[in-house]
């Protein structure tokens, strides 16, 4: 197994290290041969499994992901950046040149694309792990299934299902908070609503990026509720959807709808 | 002659009931205020009850409000029915371990625990009776449910105040708890009318040494419960069910409601009768053991409609139609009773406030399109 990093904060890679005692079992089940975050001993490919963190934001990374793909049997993205472009995908609706001028004393040295895009826009992805960061239990489940040779599956349901299983009181209904839980994919264990705050969609849309009848989630109805009943103004509705997974199709389209209403 | 099962307890002495239940080995559970609603918690003291609070419920909205009064059971209900006590949201069914020559599977049926739930409403009791039919049917008795159900002691509270979302009266499930309770309380100002409904209830009642309830209290309690029934603003017209809803299969209203529905599963999670569940395998990385876990599921998820190679309910419209038709119509064919008890939770806890008492009449009113077809058929003599 190899672990690669692109444009990201390393939080998802840390989730691997946070497996703690399970790391020993993981080390026995898999040969971790390339993981610069954890070890300077790095062996070249080919690899059976590659976990890829981060989005593509430079021309060099766009080339590098092709070589990762060529050397890998099963490529799995880990986290919101790799899977949906991440928070840095906010640049996709902004002027990157002007950011460079403001932030860097010598902007001419910055070699950056004007977009942040998910790995799947560049190469074929075998499986996606959503979340900012990913959930270590989900990661372990996927790795266990890989080792066992069974089909990889993770629940695509809404956060609400998990909230109710945990006995949480709904923050949208009881407090009027603009919670994204109803259209956000489960996996986090409903952390935010369990702490009395509204979900901000860090696990992306329910059912991920699946397409077809019944997809994507009904973000429209929820957005109307935020606007009409919870008194959010259009830019606030836009910001709900344009966050960590703002570039994921379902959220992207809903955000753009409200951008036009601004 | 006074009914021996009817006693009077000053509201200020409710602690005596808790203490008696404790002495009899029950864990006492009651609604407590948390995060803007009430949830079931283990309590030892009456002071833990949300005294002086009421709930206001509207489609998609729940608020607690302080009244300043000393009302003990002013809050009708929170998001949870009795369901979590008997049908656990997540529970292991089997523990499987690899052995030298195969594997061993150990059942994980929970030990029966004595739990007294204080503050159960008639609608929830009706929900429990329906779940009993589903989980305790002779041939397919669910031993996990049975173990939890066995230890359950229900202290019902008859409703003397209806929420805007209540419609138990039209479902014949409330506001008075009719049977299947062990004790039923009716709060009348600073007095509680206590009624025993089972042998276990009678035993607890005899431990309390309460005087018989005066006729005036019994009459006042009945009057307030009746007033509560009459005050309900929502109702469900059931006379044409189940067939009329089957006939509405192609009604355009399903599209309208599907446009609002988030398929988020909240209605089914808070429903006292919804029993759908999924099972998942949770093997460890060393492949030596796995736990077979059952967890609450919902007919609103994509996965739920998936059968080999095909999803039979891919769209939200398919799923909402399936849920409402089952709940209000085919449930009757399947279990001989409606799947709805009129608690109104699915209305309150729907994030967008979809109201089934509004959807049903709309679905049973012939659509414009259908009326035109009918008129054409009449005109042509067919």
C-alpha cells in the first residue's frame, strides 16, 4: 500500500496514524511501502493499493497523479480534497491571480492552476472515502474489505439517520439551525449535531457523487426551507452549500442557483 | 362504589412512585429536557422532570416554553417514542469467531432489564402494541425484542392537552391510554389520578397505600381527556382506506410531495411503528472475528430499495409513496391495523414540515387530470 499527498492539510493521512492499536494489525495485513508522512523509507511502485489525499491544484500534480494511477491497481481517494476538490476549490469561483497578488510578496514564483479539482477529474478512481477529515472507522472498514477481497461499500444515507440512532435532538427542528444533515452523507457519526451544532456537509452529498434516478439529494427543498422559514438571505444559503464540499456536484449546483439570486 | 384500581396521589408526592419502582428493582426512565426537547433519561428524582415546561409543535418545528405553572407532565412528547426501549437503534445479533475447524457463532440476546418508563403517552402505547404484533408473532418471535419487552413497565400519562400536530383522536389511539399500560396517571391540577392496568401495576399500587380516588377527580380527569380529544385540530380521514390510497397510485400529488421530501429518513426514525432495519457485518482486520449488527434503517434510503441488480424504488417519489401507502393502507392488509397512531411526530420532525394529514386528503381528491378523464368516460357512456 502507498499513501500519496496532493493539495491538502494532511489531516486524512493523520487519520491513518490515528488508527493507533489497529495500526499493528494493519501493518500485518498490508505492506505499507510508501507513506512519506510516516516514514522516510519509501519504496517504488507498482502498488496494489494507493490512498490519495488532496486535490489537483498545480500542473505538476496533474502530471504526478497520472503516474500514481499507472503504478496502482486500486486507487482510493481519502477526504474531501481528493474526492471533491476540498475547501481550496472555492478558488474555482474566484480570481486566483488577484489572490496571488494579495498574499505573496513575489507572486511570479507561484505556479498554481486557477482551479482545484478532485482526483476523479484526472484519473479513474476505484473508491472514494468522503469526509474532512475521513472517519478512521470507515477507513478501517474499507481496508478490511480490501484485505478480505469483498466488494467495497460504505453507507450513503443522510446524517439524520445516524442522529436519530444516537438519540440526538434535531437542531434544525428544535433550534432552527440551518443543518445540512438531511442532504449530507453519513460517516462522521453525526459529530456536530451531537454537540448541538448544525452539520456543514463535510462528508459531501448523500450517496456521494452517484448519478441516475433518485440522485442527487433534494438540496433544493432544504435550501428553500433555509431561505423561506429560517430567514437565511441568499448569500447565506449559498455559503451553506459552498463549503468544504462546495465543488461536489450536488452542492455546486445548489450553490450556483443561490449565487444567481444574490 | 369506587373502582379499586383508581387511586389518588398528590402530585407533590410523585417521588413515592419513583421510590417504589426503584425498590422493586426498576430503572426509572422519564422525559427530561435536553437540547431544546425532551429525551428519555434515567432519573431518580422528580426534580429531574421538566416541571413547568410545555412543548409547542408545528410542522418542522419544536419548541419548549416555560409556563411558570407547576405542571409535571406539561410536555406531551419529544422525538423518541417507546421504540428505542424495545427495538434498539443498534444492537449486535451474533458474535462470530473463527475456530480451528470453521467458526462459532454466539447469540448476543440481551439480558432482560426491568425498566419503568414514566410519561408514556397513549399514542406511544398504541405504537408499542403494533410493534408487539410485528416482533412477537409466534412463528417469528424476535428474541432480542422479547427480552427488552419483558422487563418493560409502562407508566402512561393520559393527555389533557393536545399539540397542533396531534391526531390520535381520529386514529382511536388516544388521548386516553386504553390498555397495555401497567399504571396510568392523569394530572388534574395538583392531584394525580392513578390507575392500574396490569397485575404488576396493581402490585406497585398496593405498595403505595393510596386512598381510593374520589368520584369528582375521576369525573374531572375524564372531562379533561375528552376536551383534549375535541381540541385536536388535525385528523386523518380513514373511511376510504386502504383501497382509496391504492387507487391513488398515479396521482400527481406524489410528484408535488416528492419535490419537498428530502428522503432524510427522519419521519421513519421518529415513527413509533416503523420497524425497518439493516444488518451489517463488522469483521476485524485480522479476520478472526466479526459481529453481526442490526441497526435502524429506513425505506427512504437508496440502499433499502436495492434488490439484486436493481433498485425498485430509485426516486424520492417512489419512496414517499411506498412509505405512506404502507403506513396508512397496506399495513392494514398486512397486520390488520393501521400503521399510524396519530402521534404527529413525522409532521414535527420532518425538516421541511411535510404533513401526512394534508397529503392524504390531497391524494384522495381526484386530480384535475383524472376528473377530465372521468367526465370524458361518462360522456362517452363508458
